[in-house]
C-alpha cells in the first residue's frame, strides 16, 4: 500500500461531475482533498491523497478525466 498525492487540473464547470465519479469509485480510499480556486484560464486545481495498491488506481483516474491534466507522486509506502 502506498499513500499517493494526485494533482489534477480540471475545467471549473466540469469539476463537480468529475469529482463525484472519483468519489464514487475511490470513496473509502480517499484520505484528504484540497480544492483551489480557478485560474484565469478557468482551470481549478484539486489535490487528493489516496491509499493506492499500485498503478490500477491511477489508470482508473486517467479514464475518468478526459479534459484535465493529472500528475501524481508517492508520499509514503505503508
């Protein structure tokens, strides 16, 4: 198990729909969520800390997010 921080830049108008899908799939594994206001281009940054068992979780997220950007880093290994 790893604790992974996922940084996403999402369009502000579609942020709610995308995040509801993410929470429905990963709800029990989410540790923390931080929302940042949109920038001048209309992109909102969201940081999520999750418990991950490997790359399977990250591939699921990339399928859900079409119009946004995703980056991640491993915070610790449990």
